[in-house]
């Protein structure tokens, strides 16, 4: 399969962060558990998976070994219009929920293909609804990979 154009779509709803597994000590034993199936993140992830499958017609767009760039723009209600959202939920946990949902949709062959991730969380602008804008693209066609770790191609140099 040749290069794939960007996949881009929007999911509305209040973004929900992926909870971290919890570890507790009980009677001298360590127990680990994750969120229950009725946690709000389950419905959020399902809506992302469903929209991705609708847009992509349920097929795997990014076959094995294609490096992928994922861009996520989260929108939250309240506050000053368009300002950055600087309180909970944490940006890494928001991204984890979306990446897991995209993995469930089989958009790519393996989630290890995600080689670049750009995430922003901000307040809704006029007429916007809360949610996330998702763009996934083939990184191999758009970015020169540096030959060594000391000089990145494009971006800030020190």
C-alpha cells in the first residue's frame, strides 16, 4: 500500500482521561486493578472508535512499519474563549484514552507505529462544542528523519 493521506475527524463530548491502573496493599499482598467497564472513559473511547471506523470504513489505513503522526486538539467548555486549558484532566491521560480508542478501531496495524504525537488542550472558541479533533498522517512522507540524534531536521536548534 502506498502513502495514505491524512485521516481527520472530530468527536464531540466532554473529553475524558484514561484512568491509571491503581495498586493497593491488602493483607500483605499487592493487588492491581484498572477502571470498571462503567467508567465514563468507556463511553468516550467507544464514541471515538465508532467515529474512526465510520470515517475509515473499518479498514486498516496504516499498515505495519509506517510511522504515524497523531495530532489531538482537545476542547473544553468554560473559561476564556480559546485560552489554554491548564487544569485537570492531565494531557497525557487524555491522549492515552484517544490512542487506545484509535488502536481499538484498527486504524493502524500496531500502536507502536505512533512515532510523533502533538497534543493541545484549550477552551472552546465561539460556536465550538467540547470534544477532540483528531488527525493521523503518514509521517514517512512528510518529515525527514535525522541521521543522528544531535541535529533534528526542522524545529528549534540549540
